C-alpha cells in the first residue's frame, strides 16, 4: 500500500473528479492521502475531504505564496489543528523563487511578512505538538535559520515535520535531517534532468523518507505535464526503489510507516 503524504484534492481540477480519482487510487493501491491546506479560506474544504473519507487527513496552514487572503494568528491555527483528522500544520515556509516575475520585482527584505507568517506556523505547531509541512523554494538558508531560531533544532519536544517536494541540494538535505526532519520526494525525482535529486533520494536514511504527488501539479514521468493525482504516487516510489536498489513494495511499506511515525494523528 502506498501513502501520498501531500496533495491538493480540494483544487477544482481534482475535487470535481473525486470518485474517479478514488477509484484510480484503489486500483493503484494508494490507500491513504494527506490533504494539504494553503489558505485559511480553503480549510473547510480540505477538512471536509478528511471528514468525508476515512483514508484522507487534513492540515491547516497558509502557503508562503498566498497573498491578499486571511493572515492566520497562532490561535487560529491552534484551534483548527485541534479539530478531528487535522494532523499537521502547513503547508508553510518560504518561497523566494522568481523575485522579478512572480514577486513583482520585490526584494527578499520586502518578504518579511513571509518570514513572520512562517514563525506563526512554527509557534502553533510547537504549541499543539503537531508536525510542520514545510515548503521551501530558493530560500533554504532562511528556512533552516528560522526553524532553529524558533527552537526546531532537533532537540526533544520539538514539533518536527517534513520538507515537502524536496528539490534542494544534498547539503540542505543533511541540514534538514540534522534538525530531525523528514524529506519527501515528489514526481520531480522522475524527471530526466533531476539526477542531483535522485542522488539525494538515494542518500536520505530510509526511516526519514516520504513520498508525495503534490497533485494536481508535478505529475511524474510518464504523465509529466498532465494533471497529477494521488494515484500516481507509485511512480515516485518506483524511481526511489530503482536508485536505492530496493523493491517498490519495500519503499511503499517504509514510507507508509514513516508517515504514521510523523503524522501520529493518523493512527488516532
Ligand atoms: Zn509546496
Ligand atoms: Zn503543496
């Protein structure tokens, strides 16, 4: 059985096809998925998926790219994190990619609100003792620095979490592992030009590895460019099995076990 640790099933292109996607998941032996929140506005829809289906769970959080929407306070996150089937805080983190085009020519200094928002999520996660789902893009030094400053330095009692859709270097992987965090591989690991990432996938200790789709984005080869869904997470597992010289069933089993370890709430 495979577990998709990160997907966006409430996005319209997936939500509208949910019965079909659930059937495809069953067919592909993808038995569980974590539905990830990116705005406070969508939380109810994400949570609704987890309440309606006993193999879905939910997170609460605001993505670093989200702008002009509700800005959460620690108490807002804490309150929602206490609801049934909410097992993590996120996705949260920092995204400095495309400062010219995506960020309208702003500077990294201008993105202080992102760093502040990230701190709010970390504080909430520590308060409720639920793990963080971390998104970091072109911002790894600040992401790691803020985690450490907020006490997420690998010491006992930390919230912990996962660096999702990992695309960083071996060095960043090592630093994340040093903090006690997990690393999740997406379909990018199957892309032709992603040899560096395959090297990371071979390096991460097995007990810290997760797999995900980040659907509807980033469909793995052979579906690259198409709409992704949790049913495709076995292609990520297959690639990891290949670079590690393992059987795909083992990767499925270990990453599912790691999912239970990290997101303890799924066992409740
Ligand atoms: Zn993300
Ligand atoms: Zn995501």
